């Protein structure tokens, strides 16, 4: 949602902070700012726009050895310089950056104004700095601890005071905060991408923890001043994984990484001797797995569509009733927790607040919730009852691509595991494993034809509306394709079940509204062909993602993308790649900011 960072140590803090903000920019990029200690006071520089706009405002010779920074995704208050963080108190000596939402900020603002505090911004976050100022005498940590209990909502905050040069105080409640431990230098940040260039030693803070960092060390306590012992963990990602490595955009890099990221998601988890899968971290006994009578999956966005594929697989393979539900809906629906029901929370970032708080609600009511996450040490990964990391590597582009195929990889493995404990035979299990292990090679073949998809995108990128149609296990893929197109090209797109088009959406069909159909060579192919003909009869343009060698369809539609053949249930892997590429190339054709589309952020940590 927002990126926050703090640094103290021997390096030029301004440079370290700005570099860190560049790596955090994918979390939000409406505006940015820094507050650094300089000659006994704080130098605060803020700017609407991106980090490059902020950087242009920073004097080349601005020296400092400590400071904080922020890159914003606006929630309260328009995008402008004043609403950018850091926010400072009335003296200008105290600065705070915040990630999250303060829900009771109006009442706090009124109270503080009545006590003489002057506010400048429209943000909720500004109340934090004035609240700390209210309690500050000569101890920043103490003032923070007196202020925090009055805040309702979520926060990850980092703050500095000119009277305590070199000291940085951080606190976490509902928004992520990780500490980096360097040689005579310390970092605080929203996630490890901001610190990985300096250190691989990390400490993940939990809700309710406060940390004070100085160049020579750190102290973690809780709100009641009790010491909290923290484990130092090794960051597993490499720096080059968060670089573009010659690609114009992270999105292109991450689409092309998918043969490798799918291999990483399944590697070490297939047991050929038993023709099954092993998923460490589920924290479920064999008996627990046998007793599962139902699976419910909560997620948001692309992860929700991956969850829909997962639910379909669980019903098709181990024949277990399963459903994917929007986390934001489950949280406030007073969910019914059924016995012998296993829940999954699926999330790339592990920080999506809709999913995090829906999981907390389910757990509060006694449910067992496992996480399927990408970011190690993320809030959902840490709060869940166990789970599976998808190992897709850092996904920096706002539009999720490799996480989707890695998430469904985990559902294929889990479906195999449960099915082999039920009715799937050894030879069926062996065939399943062969199909799964062939997928990366087939994805490579599709990637090899990406320039054909680029040409097709040029032809259609200027349309204003699209329909994406799929059936069965590919219906969620149609939904995902529509989301990809709209979120990075800003073209309106809707996903539907193919059969559903005749129940209304077909009214939208005209020569300027293309329909993109997913046409696997499965039992429903004939019916999908009928749906295509219904569209063609109304002069609609049709693009078909079909199986190589499907000669009949070439005479019916306007454009085709041929994908390799695979077993019916495995088509989601292959159908989604052309849709990712189509969205990417349409966005390029339209000159969009592909990695950081307008109004979006990589991890939505507000409701
Ligand atoms: C996907 O391209 C979007 N960026 C968005 O829908 C995303 O999938 C959603 O916000 C969920 O994020 P998560 O997987 O990190 O929970």
C-alpha cells in the first residue's frame, strides 16, 4: 500500500533512503518524501509524483547519517505535496511516515487542534505526529508508547526527532515492518526489497511491537515496555531478483520467468515413488488430511481467480467440495465455520488487508487457516496455522502474473496429495505428475511466440471494451485475463463463463467490442464454438486461444493464438500466458506505465 523506510549508520542517509524508496515504489507511487537529520535539525523534502520527481528536488550536497522516507498510495487526501509523507509536528523537529489507516483520526484531529496543534494536510496520518508531539518531552520512544494506544486502525510507522539524532523508532500494528541489521548500520522498511542491497539479516516485527534502532543495535519491546526477544532471519532473495535484468518492465521479466517459477513451485514437492506430492508446512497429520470434508479458500484479485482454479481442481481430482470466496466478503458475513473444513488464505504479498482480516475472523471462530503466500515472513504467512510458500521470487510489477501460475501449481500439488489418499490410482498419479512436469516446457513454447501476440495486440489495443470468455476450469482464467487487461491498459474488460454471454452480455457485441474465447480441446469445445458463432452472427470480432492444430476454428474466428495440447485440467497454465502477454502488449501499445499503473499499488493494505 505505501512504502516506508528508515536508516541510521555511516552512509549518506539521503542516498540510502531514496534508493530504498525506488525499490519500494511498487507499493505505491502517488507521492514521496524524506526527512533526514542535517546540522541539528530535520530537512524535509516532499513531492507529488514518483521518486524521480522527489529526487529532482533533493540538493546534491544534502548530507545526513539518519532519516526516514515514504512513497504513498493515497487513501485520505488528494495527491499533492502537502499530503505526501513525512508529516512533521508543530516544532518541525519530529517527523513520521505511516503505512495503514487511522480510523479515529477525525476525533483525534479535533482534540489536537483544540490543544493548539496546527494541521496542514488532509491525511489521517498527520494525527500520529501531533499525538507523539503531545507526549514528547525528551524521550521519543516513551512518547511513541504513550501515543500509540490512542490510535485505532492499522499502522506501520517510523519516526525521528532532531533532538535524538541517529535514533529511529518504529512500531507495527497491522501493516508490515521489517528491520535490516547491517554492519554499524540499521534499517527499518515495509519489506525486504528496500534493504536487500545492504544486508540479508532481517528481523520481522509483529503487531504490538515497538523497536528503537541506532547504528550499533536495536531494542524491541511491547507497548508496556516489556523486552521482546526477536529472531534474526536470513533473507533468501538475491538482489538481481528485484532488478529488471535488461527487461523494459518487471512485468515482461516476470511473465517470461514463469517456466522457472512454476518449476520452483513444484520442485522438491513431487514424490514419484508414491505418485503423490509432499507439502511441508501444512502442519496437518495424515489423519487430518483424511478427515478433510470441505475446503474453502479466501483471497482477493488475481489470487482469488487462482483460488477459483484451485477449488475446481479439488472438486475434480480428490472430489472434495471446495469453494473460493472473496476475502472482503467473508470478513463481514459472520462466516459459518463447518467442521472438517480446511481454509486457505491465498496471497502473493501476504499483506492484503482484506485477506489478513478475513483470516483473523475465521481463526477467531475456530477455523484452521493455511496460507499460500509468496513473501516469506509476511503477515499472513506468519499469522496462518501453516501453509505453503509458492517460491515464485519477488513479484515487483503491480500486475500479478507468475504468482498466479505458482499459486495454481500449489493447488495442483495439494489436489494430487489428497486424491492419492482417496481414489486416484498409482498410474493416474504418475500421469498427473507427467502432465504437471510438462507444463514449464509448454509455457516456454507459448512464450516463444510472444511476438505474434504483440502484433495481435497492436490490432486490438485501441478498442474500448473487451469480453473474455471461458468455461469450467478455464472460466477463472477468463476473469483473470479481463483483470490483467483493464488494470494495466485501462481498457474496459469483463470476464464471463462462455455460456453466459447469451444471457445479456451479447447485447454489448458490435464490431468494436472484441470477444476473446478460451477454446481447449475438451468436452465443452463444441458448445464454445456455438457461443463463438452467436457472436460472429452479430458481427463481433473474435479472438480464440485454441489448441495447436485446431483447423476448424481458424475458419470461424478473426484471430487465433495456438497453445500446446495438454490434459484437460491443465489448460489454465497454458491459457493464461497469452492473456498476460496480450494485456502487456496492449498496455505497451497505449504507452501505459506497465509496472505501475495509475491508481494501483502492489499490495493493498487498506480496506
Ligand atoms: C493483480 O494483478 C492485482 N495487482 C491485484 O488484484 C492483486 O492480485 C490483489 O490485490 C491481491 O494481492 P495479493 O495476492 O498480494 O493478496
